C-alpha cells in the first residue's frame, strides 16, 4: 500500500530541484502551478479582516489564526501533479522589515504598504536591529508557530523582506534616498551597509529556528527548495537608479549578502531590466527570479533578458500567468537547464491546457 505524502511533498521531487541549481541536462524545465493570488492579503481570513482599519499593528497579527487557511492553500499540492514542494512563511502580506524599522504599515485594497519615514540624518543615529521590537518578535513568533504546525509535513521559510536599498529608501524617503547618493555619498553608503547588516541578521534569525526539509532550505514565495542556505534578495528601488549608481553604491552590498548564502537568488521586475547587466556582474548572485507582472510588458520583449541570464550560466525562475502560446514561446526560446516556470493559474482547465506544452 502506497503512503500518501501530505500536500504532494514527495521527496523524489528534490532531484529536479537539484538539477535546477546545477543547470544539469534535463528533459524539460522544473514546473510548478499555483492557485494562489498575486495578492496574499485576501487569501487568509485572518488578514482579510484587517481591511476594516487603516493601519496594521503587531497586536493585530495572530499567527495561529492563519494556520487552517495555510493548510487549505497547501492542499493544492494534493491535486496539482507538478514538480514542486509546497511550504509556508510568515504572512507574505506583511512588510515585516518595514515594521521593524519603525514604519507605519498602511492597509490598502489587497496589500499593505510601509510608509516612508523621511528621517533626517540626525534622527537615524546608529540604526541597528532591535530584537525587542514588537514586529521582530511577532515575525519570530510566526515562524515558531509554523514550525510547530508543520511537524515535518511541509517546509517553513523566512518571510518576504525588502532589500537594503529599499530599507534606506523607507527611512529617508524614496526620492531623497536617490538624491543622497549624489549629495551625501558617505552618509548614504554607511546607511546602506547598516541596512545590509540588518537584512542579514533578520534572515539568519529565521534560519536559526527553521529545521531543514529533505536536507535543504526553502523559499515559500516561489516554492523554491535549495540544497544550501538561501535568501531572497531584493533591490526594487534600484529601478530609480542609473546603472552607474547601482554599481557604485549597491553592488558591493549585494556581493556581500550573496556570499553569506550559497543558494541565494534575487527577485527582479521588468522595471529593472535596464540594469540587468549590472546585476549579472555580481558573480556571487547564484539565481535570478523575474516576475512576468500582470501589468508588465509583453512576454516576447522579456525573452532577450531571460536569455541573458541563462547565457551568464545562472538558474532562472520565471513567475507569472501564461497562455499556452506564451508557454510555448518560453519552451522554444529558452534552455530547459536551470529553468523553473512557476505559473499562477485560476483552475484545472488552465492547468490542463498548459501541461502538454510544458512536456508534462
């Protein structure tokens, strides 16, 4: 009698993840489907209820109230016959680092935004992570509750965190943070490095509490298992930079952060493709995740950027919703080695229309 593995988390799936990280020869890409929304606030009754107020506070976040809905979402793995493992992280609707830095978290339709603080240099002082901060403590509590609920049945991940340049922009204001690079380069550099240290410290604090799953690590936003320590890097605010500013001020941070995690990956949007060559100069960045955003450019215009990543010998994860014709474009245009297509779908009919195109 065959024992059913909860949530489709069959250990044999690890082999395709390992091949992905090695960019090994393979018959087809790593493929995962998900019914989950692009906007996680509404996916859980516990967070959907927050939309009756304007701002989120730590006291409003009750991790145990998320657990039943979390398992409901994971059960998509029982019906979606694909390649991926499914796990969980502290609510991806909460901008955790924004709260830890003192930002007010404004609740918008479908999402939560950390408001810029517009702090002066004197007010910033010697910014460090305060582990007594209510948002940090709630983040750790959420991880502990997930680990307990999992009981080895699904992997647990660190949360979705903004990156060092985004953190500096939150503290100074997005426009001002860019001007700081020109007007106050020494102060801006020092602030960016402090943000990188905090980013690293928060990530490490999570991994110190999370058990390995099938011997590896995991990122829940993209359902990405890895054989070594992982981190989801992000520098969204660099969409406001020139390539030269990125190389001078942020590239050294990204090198340092990436060195700390053997299986790191960086999250990018189409708005950052003009700076892609500068990111690719960072040999330490192991893997690239690129969103095919709902309101982004046509997929065909992104293919040259996808190819550039593959030509640099980096694994590539593409997340998005695709028609069968778009999926065929990706299959025909890209190397299956080190390619992971994480596809947002609405129903099984959509899944079944994509499966033959993807070689499933």
